[in-house]
């Protein structure tokens, strides 16, 4: 009977469960759970504004700097295009409208990401009306005049007041499109751990390190918007990342902004965890308590563990109220700057000379460089370009711990095993245009052991290598992929003088 | 305020949410967005009802400290507003007008000093020398490469422990960083030195004394660097150290994965790395300010997490630190 009852209960529960929509939520990094609860609470407060901790209790409605997927926060410090448009007031003559006329505001748009539709909101960011919103009736792009669905202001706002139109519209559209197209692999929080992720190799990108592999920027710079858009447009050949050419330009841009936002959220989260875990991981705090208790045994006033813990929390509270605000301020400013700098023209890798003509001589020179002591391409990509160089079978060390990785081979910054590209297939993940290969060689692949060669090779040398690498799939060779790799590099005289066709025999 | 044409959008939105809750299809819900302005002005929050489709739009300031009610003026407790204007930390400003203290140091006066030793307690583990793996004949031909991870000298002194003031105390004048570049060299397929400190603003170079290619990769929270250094490059590749790191950052060569060093970037010149016998000495410390020292070793981790010292002018403080041999591993 009991079984029957529970089945009935289950059946009853089913429609209820099916009906309550599950709220999407940003998962926190696993390492957050290694911290003491007080610090976990602090970091969640930074991100989502939940659980206002004692030391920050000021504004119970503080939404955090990022919020949740359904209540997002557009933190203006970050260089993200959140809104349909932003601008400053240039003309307020029509603000105090007469009679039944609608009020108008002249606006100098500083950014516009979406068309300004009737019904859009316009929110003041500064001035007497800061925080207030009005509704747009129409916008005339010719004269920059915004007609409002309002009968006028009692007193006109000031010229120069900052205003956003369609607040958060880009982010909202980005989130919707992300949920539709990206989330099942890349996950709600961009951790690369969506429901399909366990079945994919290579795994989907985890954005939370703020690192993207295929970029047009210098080795030390972040990725550009254009790089992410390019990846969405073209996909990543040889992986599960498909091309999304059917998305409109505007939709792609909205996804890019949302992905950047997730990346920055992940970086802030990671930065906070890294900074606080040195002193406030559960393990460290236990050790601190142990030594404090031990030290107090010889003194007149022995401490209990609870006393010692209270001291730690006191120290934490003092740090978070006194030093932390400034530190966080600087850290977030630095992060915003780095992302903004990536958009500058100076961040982009441009060759100073045009591509060297793709001649047999150029290919031969590229082939020579491939084995040269200053490039050592073959140590990873293999003597025949099969991606099976000696590095793939030697045991590497994890830079974080300096301990050997469990399995031989190369690893990326996310801790995933990595194969150097097999250059005989003609599939290039970062794009197959000569400039793509040039940039891969000049600036390396971020987050991977592929180093940048911009400081070692001249532009012409890189172009020779590009010409050679692009010719590898068409080289005649005795051995084919799958035949097993020969570990002996070609004889020196062939490597330096021979043409690719000669070299293979 | 505004003469608004208010409709009961909020009610509609709530109704909508109820309907959407059941059978809303597969269409993902559009999120609501709140604005956190960059400027310090903390305007009052607006009612969600003002925006279309139930989107809540409120505004909060950019400071780490949450906005209470908007204050007409930012007063005492508030740190410098988050605006771009007052970005420089107090110590950076002080450094700009660095006084004539550095010459005194050069003339041999040591001033307020913190010195001491780090010793290993227990049986010092023997770490085997490195047998180069991989395919690089240059390194393989070296046979064995000395390990730099645990170097124990005379009287069990532990080398390469970082000793530094974790953050320049506010209000203290920080001497200008040295103009002499800090150099990280690569020789015999190892980094030299294995522990290097750079003060933010000091130039830094990565060099290569080997006839083989090395690349130098370091990624901390502030430092992000990865460049190849050509064989026998003696001019060096510059590294821009623009922000301090909380702890030493691992430095790696991807081509020779055994190569390992640590780089610390500080915001002050009050640092030392223990020598072969575990000794360190930091001179010309600012007297009267509370200095929070940290001692860290690449393998052992923290030797001392936080040691707060306030020294009198001219005082010489001496202390010995012990590291349990078990923390150095085998």
C-alpha cells in the first residue's frame, strides 16, 4: 500500500514540478567551496548581492556587480555595450512641453548598438533625474531629437546629462540568444560545462579565465570583439564549435557582449577567490586556529578554538572594510582597462611587410625555419607536421603546482590535455587565411603552450613559415597520417636546401 | 518630478510571469538588467514599473562599498571616488615626489632593518637533479641539470624564500623603483635566478644565454606574459610589470617543462630573497608604520603568512623562521 501511495504522490508531484520553471543561475567556481563560509558569502555578495554580509551591510537592495541571469546588472565600469544606445543631452528646449505636446530631448549619441524603437526606455544616469526613466515615442536620427511619451518635465534636465536608451537591451538580447545557441555547451555561467559538454572533445571554452585562444591581438592582450565575432561567424574548424552564419550582425554582436560580460564576471570571481584563499581557505584557517591555540597554551590565557576563530573573522572583517574596497576598485579598473585596450588598433598584430610570394624557395625557407633552433616547431608539431613531436610524449609539469601532470603530453591553462595541431590535415582552428596563420605564429595561442614568435622571427621569416605550413597538406610523402610517425628529422642538407617535393623523397 | 503616464505595467508583468511559469514554451526568458553607473553619484532607484515589459532598471554606484542612500557629498570614510580622476593609490603619489632618502641608502647607511634566517627543521629531503626530457639535444647533452626547487645551505638554511612587505602601508613614502632592470636569465636550461623580485615600475628583461630557444610564460592575476627568447639573446625581451602580485607567480618555459622560477611583483622596495644559507636582510624600512611581512617559498608555501612589525627608527629586528622539512616534499 505504501508503495502505491508514494507512486500516487510522485504522479501528483510531477505536473507541479513540470510547471514550476527552474530559475537559471550562475554556478560558482568549485574552488569557492574551499573557502570559509564568511568569505564565500562575501564573494557571492560581490557577484550577486545576495546575503549582504555584516561588514557590508549598508544597502540591503545592492544587486551585486553582475546579478543573476534573470536580474542582470549592467556595471558601467566594464567596457561592455549593454544598452541600445547611450548619449548626452544636447538640447533641452523642448523638455518642458506646452499643453498636450510631447516632450522632446536633443541627444548626442555616443554609442548605438540597436535601433531606437518606440516604447524603449530612456534612463538618466546623471543630473537631477539620475535613475529616472521615461518612455521613448520616437527618435529622429537626423536631428537627434528624442520624442517622449511624456507631457514634459516640470523643470528641464541639464544639457550634458548622461542618458541611456533601451537600458540593458543588448545584454538581454545577448542572454536570450546565448541561452538558445550557446548555453547547452558553454553553460549558464560560461564555465564550458553545459549539459552537452561532457561528450565533447575538445571541451567547450570556459570563458571565466578571460582567455580566448584565437585572437588577432598581441600575446599580452585580451581578445577583441571582432575576434569573438569571427569565431561565432566561422566556428572553429576541427571542433564542435559550429559556424553561426545565419545570425544577423546585430545578434552576433549581442552574443559577443554577453560572452564578454560572462568572461569578466568569471575573472572578478576568480580574482576574489585567488586573493582571499591564501588566507581564508578552510584549511588555512584551521591551521591558523591550531597555531593560535597552541601558542596560547603557554601564556596565562589559553584560547579556545572558538576564540581563535573569532579572531580570524575579526581580522577578515577589518580587511574587508578597510583595505578591500580600494583593492577591489583598482582590480576592477585594471580589468576594465585591459579589455578596453584590446580594442585599440595598437593591440592588433599587423605584419609590417606583405605576404612573401608563395614560391618553392619561400616554402623551402619556411621548411628550414620549421626545424631551426629558434623555432623548434617540430618538437611539438612533429618532424612531419603530424602533431606528434617529442613534447607530446614527454611528461610536463603543471605550472601551478610544479608537479608532473598525470599523463605525458601538453596541457592548456584550463588543465585540459592538448594536441599540437596536425599540420597535414589543412584544418586550422583559428582560421585558414594566411593572416590567421601569421597571427598564430606571431602572437602564439593564448592559454596554450604555443608560444609567440614575434620577438624571435622577422615578418618575412614568419611569412615563409606560413607559406610552408600552408603547403604541408599537399606535400607528397611516403608516410601518411595513421601510418605512425617517424621520429627522425630529415637529413640536414635536405632540410636546408631541398624543395618540399624533393624533401619528401 | 515627471508627469508620467503611468500604466500598471508591473501588474501586467506579474501576471505575465505567472502565465509564463506554466507552459511558457522553450523560449528562454529575457533577463532584467540593472545599471551600476561608473560615476560616484548614487541616484535613487527607480520603480520597476517605469520600464516596459517589467524590466527592472535601477542604478547603483560603482564603488565596492554599496550605496546607502545617495549622499549629497562623499565624506570622510568614503575612499576616493571610483571615478577615473583619483585612481592613483596614496603610495604611488608619494613615490612621485620621492624624497632624498635613496642616496642615504647608497652611502652605506642601513637604517631601520629587518633581518634573519630561514632554516629547515628535520631531515632535509634530497631532491634529485633533473634529467632533461623532450627532444632538445642542447639540454639533453647537459646530462643532469641541477634542481633549484629546494636549496639548503650551511646550517640547514633555506635559500630562495621571498620576504616582503605585502603592501606598502598607506601614508608612507615609497622610494622610486630602481631604474636598473631586473634580469631573468636562462642558462644551462634553467632560470637564473630561480626567485626574482621586481618593484612595480622597474624595468625587467628576460634573456637567454643558451644556444637553444626558450619561451618564458608567466600568468598571475596582474602579470600576463608569454614570449619566446631567441638563442643567445643578450639584449633581452622587456616585460612590463605594471601592477603588484599578491604572491610569487610561477615562471615556466613550455619548451622545457622542468624549467621553473618564481617572480614576485611588489609595490615597494622592502623585500629580500634568502641567500644560499637562508639569510635575508631588508634595510631602510619606514619606521613607525605597521609593516605586514610575508615569507613564502616555492615548494613549502607560506613560511609566515603575516608578520606585523612596527619598528622604531634605526631599530634592527632579527628573527629566525623554521620550515618543517616535511613541507619541502621528497
